């Protein structure tokens, strides 16, 4: 779900007012990690949008269907080893994808 920028700004300001007296060096677990990497503003937005939810991030950034199209386009019958390294698949999996 995408929130309008105005909503995010308002929620960030509300959260800042709620935690204005808090010590940002004592954030809970993942929020402290987010703060250290992205800063307090992004952390507060993240908290506002996802608090209480369990989130799992896929190991791959790109969609599998997109990668399969790229493999089919690039596969020439002899470059499965090269494509396996490039896309993080086994040579066997590259050949399977190319045949589909």
C-alpha cells in the first residue's frame, strides 16, 4: 500500500511529537538498526507503516518471471555456466528455464 506523501509527513510529525522526550539511542531492535542505516525520519515512517507486522524480504531483488525472460533471451545452448553465475542459479536450472 502506498501512502500519500502528505500522510507520511503528518504521521512522521505526530510520531516525532510522541517520542520527542524519548532517547533515540534506545530504540527497540530493528528500529535501532534502521535508524543507524537510514536515519530517524525513515525509521519513524517505517514504524508508522509496518509496526506490528511480520515482514519477510525475498532473497532475490528481481522478479523470477523477469529473470526467466532474460535467461531465455540470453541462452544460446552453450552459456549455461555463465548465466548460472550471473543469475545465481545452477546450470541445470538455467537449462530448465531456457527449455520452458
